[in-house]
């Protein structure tokens, strides 16, 4: 898969986001008590689980464990987006509204 002594520069191109079939919809928050929170929403816009930690990495790891336990498959693109939003909330350290 990977060459041991090879390196390649890949130029990224703009493209549209492709929605996966996971059914996962999340909302990211930075809370008043200085924690990062991820709400996994149901189809009626109600949280079915909320994960909170002092940092984005803790939330992301717990979310990954929850996905495995629930047997939910998400695309890499979707998971990277959620990770980006968690990191952004942690860096801003203020009331946060995700993109």
C-alpha cells in the first residue's frame, strides 16, 4: 500500500461534500464550564446522546467508541468534519456555533 522510501505531494481540489448513509447528525458546543460537548441528534432534532470532555480529543474518542458500540458506519469525510468542528470549538473557547 505505502512505499517505504517514497513521498508524493497530492494537490487537493475543491469538490462538493458527499453525504454518507450513516444518519448521524451532530451539534458541537463549547460549554459555559469550559468543556467541549457533542450532541448526536435524532431525526426530530433532539439529542439521543451527548458526550462531554475537557478537550476535543476526549470527545472524539468517546464518540468513536459509541459509533462502534452502536454499529454505525460513517464516512471518513464525515468523521474528519466532526473532528474539525470539535477542535475548532476547543480552540475558540467561547460560545460556539458550528459551520
